[in-house]
C-alpha cells in the first residue's frame, strides 16, 4: 500500500461538506430523489447543483428570469421550445427532465444513438454515470494513459 492513500469520506463527513455548501432549503431539494420532484423542481435542482443564478440559467436557456422562476414554481408550463433548450444546453435527457428518470446502462446505446446533437462530453458523462466504482477507476486510468501517450506522440511529430 502506498503511504499517500486517498481516504474515502464517511457519510458524516460528506454530509458536513454538503451542509457547508448549501442552505437547508437547497439541501432538502438536492437530497430528494428526482422522481419525486416536479419538472420545475428538477430545473431548480439542476440550477442549484450547477451553482447558476436564476439570471444566468435564464440567459443560458434564452428565456426571461421571471419565466424561469415561474417554471421552477410550477406557475407556468414548460413549452416544447424551452424543453428542447433545456435538453440541448444543460445536457439533460428528456426522460430526466419530464419524469426524473436517470439513464440506465441498458438504455445507453439507444440513448446515445438517438441523440446525435449531444456533445461528446455528455455522452461520456452518460457512460460514466452507470459505472460502478471499479469500472469508473479503470476508465479513468485508461483515458489518462491514452491521453498521456497521445500527447507524447503529438510532441514527437511536431
């Protein structure tokens, strides 16, 4: 074993860290299962997790802050146009936005194939989110080794 070993956080330490980052109201929303939230609450949760202000997220989605606030409160319906923007600009699946269902391992191939507008970062995120810890660590080492080799070879040929 290495002397410098990364220690896993205990649930209490993780909870303390979350409490230092978020207010009690935000923590309640973040801890709730996405399936138990309304569409507006899921939008607010995503905004808070990404540490975006109402104005910043509204600008990202090309809507007014008042409309976004009304969406989050459930006072206004989500239009098809806004739904498409949330999907494209926040890289969220329609299943997650509308129903709170995360993408599972069995859905990945179909999900990525049906969503050609998703960027590579999102596709990697989808793949990595369904990995168990062992697979995730193996993926990290694989990508790290590949990139190091690629960058070393690029400098040799320049």
